C-alpha cells in the first residue's frame, strides 16, 4: 500500500491498515513532502498565540513512531506523478533531487489542501505569511520575534483569519482584518456575521469588509509594508493570509481521476475513488456528501480527515467501514467570542431549492440569575412544509460554541424542530437556563412553521 501524504488522513489510514495486517502481510510505504507527520494544523493559531507553548505538542505521532510500527515513511519526499495504468507513483527527494518509481497494489491519496494565494503584486514578499503547516507557523513566529513594527493585517475573515487576528492581538499588534465579503465569517449568514464584526470591533480589531486586496505594497528591503485595496492602504509590518484553501488535487487531475465542482476527489461511502477499486482518498483533498442538502461539498477539517483515514485503513486492511457524510459543523473563537455553525445557511437552502423559515432567538449561557451568565444569539433554519431542521448558527460568549453539537446530532438524525423541543437536555443553573438556548430557538421555529402552514 502506497500512501501519498503523511498527515491526518494518510497516517490514520496507514496505522489502521497496519493494525489489521502485520508487516509480513502488507507492506506500507508513505510519502510526506514536509518534515512533520500526524500534526494538528488546527492548533497552529493557538501555538502562535501562546496558548500552546511548544510546537511538538501539536504532533500526535512522529515519523520515528510511525517507523516503529512498520511503516516505511519517506519524509521530505514529494510524489510528482501518478501512473494509474501502471499502478505506480513517481517520487522526488526534495533534498537530493533523486527521482524514482514505486509500485502499488493499493493507493491512498491524502494530499490535503493548498492555501489560496492570489497572484497579487507583493504576495510573496518577506513578511507575508500563510499558516498551513508547522513550518509556516514557525516562520510567522520568527517574523513576530524580530519585527519592530506593531501593525498587522490579516487578509480574509474565515476561521483562520479570525483566529490569527486574535493571535496577533495577543502579541500586542494593532490588527486590521480585510476581507471581500460584507461581513466576516462567510460560513454564517450575514446577520450573524454582523454580530462577529461588532464583537471584533469592540475588541479593538479593525474590520474592513467588502474590500478586495489589490496589492501587497513593499518597502525597505522588499518587505511588506502595507495591504492595498481599491479604496485605501493599511500599514502592515506583518501580513497573514487567511483567505481559505482548495483541494490539492493536481496529481489526481493529471491522472484523470474524478473531481467534483470544488476540485475535490469524488469517492464512494468506503472512500474509494469512484471507478477505481484499488485507489482510496481522504482528508482535505476530497469532497464529501452533505447529509442535509444531498450534494457533495469540500470541507477541510481534521475531524473528517481522521475519520476518512480510519475508514480507508479498515477497507484497505481487509475489514469494512463507511463514511456516510457530514452536516457541516464547525466552531471557532476570536478572543472571548465563540462562533459555531452546522447545516445550511439561507443561501445554501436557496441553492438546493428548499422552502424554509428562519428564526433568531436571544438567550443566555446559564440561568439569568446565576453569576457569569453570558448572552448568546441562536439562528435556526427549518424546512417550511416538514419542519425538518436545516441549520443552526450560534454567536456568544463562554458556553455558546459547543451547544452547536446538539443541533449537529439533530441534523444527522433528520429531526424536526418540533421533535427537538422534546429533547431531554441537561439542566442546572450553572450550565443552562431551564430552556436551553438551542431549544428556545427550536420552539420558536416550530411555532413559525405552524403559522406558515
């Protein structure tokens, strides 16, 4: 078995296959182009911020530990070509330049995603950083340690963008976030994104929406000194790119493997690439089934990647497992503001032709009289005719974010908002009001559905 990519999906697949079949029954060769394996890219903003003190804490399993388990792991080696007909891959050692072919009986593609880096003037200048790998995180920390200026600009206001904004605030920078959409967090509906905007502004972060970056201006020594939009220029001693990612599927495309609308590999429920019995794919390079909309979509999250790897390893190792799909759950924070979502936004529901109702409910994280109760806003979307839950978005302080998991379970189970009202959720004043905020929204949605009917 040949594995292309040594992070979450790839090494989870290799490890699971190894558990099922010993070294005498299955030889496993894995290629990784960086110097790290099995690490948490999601943890990089918190390492940069100082919440995680040591880079190695983000590494779940080192190359040495994988090698001890009988996996032939070849670091700093990039796969440059897939020969599907010949069942082999071409690899190049990055340090020596040596190239060679390796044959396979089973192939696992776990090539991850590439950060979006638009071809703008100055985009590759010193002082401009992405945050995709541990090497990226270390390079940013090195820049922060030696930079004398105090202005930072984050380009993009998605999950990475808002998390990196907090990290830079923690380093004492005056932070400006510039993004193309009218409101930050485009994974939320604009009215919920507005709450995020207002909270970030209250934290001292300047949020500039509706502005596309046209240039990274450079100054002395060719270093970045400003981020330029059509209307203004924002001083920047450090620039962090948080524009998003796309599936890294150049190899697959060149080999003629099937790709979806977002460029991710298409697989069946066993994570086999459609039409190829001996090839599997998982992690950030694939599209997965959205259980709510019924369409495939690209979601780059470590939770999915690890599950994909487990499924692939089981099937490649002679067992059987499936990955049924996702509902699109994600949670993040900027300073003390928690942001969560699952299911469909209003625009997503429109796109798949659903008729729906939305409600917004205000509540608190604890009983209103209990010390430390924090406000939160819950937005809920439900199908008009059936009352089926379609999506939930939550913005609030401590205790808000993980409440989205209740909605994620309800979505996976196909529950209606009326059925959600009867959920037996835990209650005590330190943890929740008598009516949990998610159930307050469900009750309000159920009433609106009945009125619409």
